[in-house]
C-alpha cells in the first residue's frame, strides 16, 4: 500500500492517512507509529504528547548540510536548498555536493509527496546536475521558487530552466534580491504554462514594464503576484499583491502595499519543532512579523522573531515598540502594550528618523485581484 497521493488540507482527508498508518503498523514499520502519533494530536496539542511526538520524530528533524525539509506525516512537504551564499563560500565543490545530496534525497520514498521546492539557481554552475535535480522532482511538486544568485539571468538561462522544470509546476516564484533578471529572461517566463508567476521578490525596472505588460497580454489565464502596484506598472486586473494568501498594510497617502505573507512550513518548524498535521491545517500557531519604516520612508512588514504584529489564525495583535511608535484608531500605543487589531483598522506608524505619522489600513484577508 502506498502513502496517500496528497497531504491533507482538511480534517476529512486525515482518514486515509490513518488507514495508511494502520497498514504500516501491522507490518512493523516504524513510520506507522510516527504517523499514528501525529494523527492523535489536536490542532493545539498539550505539551507532553507534543514532546513525545517531537522525540519520536527526532530522526526526521535532524539537520542536513545542504538542504532543509518541511515535514508532514513522516514525508517531506517542502525542500529548500541552503542559501547560495553558504554554498558559494565552498566554491564549485560545494555546489556539486549540494545538488548531489538533494538529488539523492529526492529519490527516497520520503520525498515522493513533495509539494514545493526552493533553491538558489546558478545556471552556469553544474548545469547537468541542475537538470538532473529538477527532473527528480515528483509530479506532486506544483510550487517552485528560484532564487537568482549573483550576476544576471539572461534569456538563454531562462529558456534552459523552463525546459527542465517539471510539467507539474503550476506556480513559479522568482526571487532576484541577490541577483538580476534581464527583461528578455523575465518575459520568457510569462506563459499560460503557469497558473501563477510570483514576482513579489523582484523589482520590475521602469524600462521593462511595457515589455512585461505586452507579454502578459499575450497570455490568457496567467496571474501575477507583485510586490505592490506602483512598481508593477501592468494590468491590475491580472495582478495580486504579495504571496498567497496575504494580508497587508495599505498606506493611505500613496496606496503602497506592505504585504504580509503566511509563514512557510519551514519557518514554523524552525520556531516550534515538527508541526503536527492538524496544526498545519488549522494554522493557529503564532506568526510574528516586524513592522518597520525603511530608509526610504516606506513601511515594511517582515517575518521576525522580534515581533510587534502577531497573527494567530484569524486573530491579530499589535504591540507597542521602543523603536517604532504606533497609533491604532487614533490612540497611541505605549511600549509593551498589546492590543487586538481587526480588518479595516487604521494603524499609524512613525519613528525618530521619520516622525510624521504614516497611516495605513490593515487588511487581514487575501487581497485577491486588485481593483
């Protein structure tokens, strides 16, 4: 008997995983005990049974040198290659080792249900092993994030990458915070082959907007995810803001959007340990975000371990901060004071470097298509 084809997204779908765990237990396979333990836990489990589960799953939680795994029910749900900077410090040998190790892991039964892959793409380093790694991604892998590391991704690089991505990949994210994507390379990715092209970690330069707009017009169903509307310069009816699903702080003056993404599984796992399946479904673990004003005077909101904005399922709280001044509904929030904030609440932000209040509206649901 094989494991269910998909990870559960609702309580009802846990049943087939329970049948699978029972089948493993009758054959004395240790994985069955681990899955059964996980399925016995509530969405917000008590401390002792959670610790027992963490102890049983210690082998899964062990650190790998070149990649990190987000786990669910004894199987890899996400796979992330370690940051390109760490790999590059070791030179070409490190790149080779990272690709070999990840490829070997993908060939194990634990990776057969993988949903998402993230990796720092260096197209001119070990192209053969990159192709082999991408070809090993299972058909369940529908989300791929490519982090461009150093230099510029040109059109030939983009076409080579597209030729080697699995056909199951319906959502592609491009992160160019540590590299560049040439205009011709960027437009090569605009295709109805994908349901979503996520550019929320890519700044579209002004000179590339017309080309991007024209390429998008040639598609029928592709949706774009962008960082904000002012920098996109493209058809708003085909855009969503930030990663899905996203909340946001929307500035009154300029309409700038500070998108707030849900924590990925790997971040929650690093913070809380192995996250049980019911907890993943419920999404109730606290997700910490840090609201700041950048040197350009723009409010940003990033995941952080030192948080002033916290999400717990559908509940949000804001905490007064020594370095950032907050007003909620016109009332100043003293440092250390926590108040609940709701969809549509007006939050003002200021710092000593930017003393003029910047007012925002908190939107706590998915922004959907932009008006």
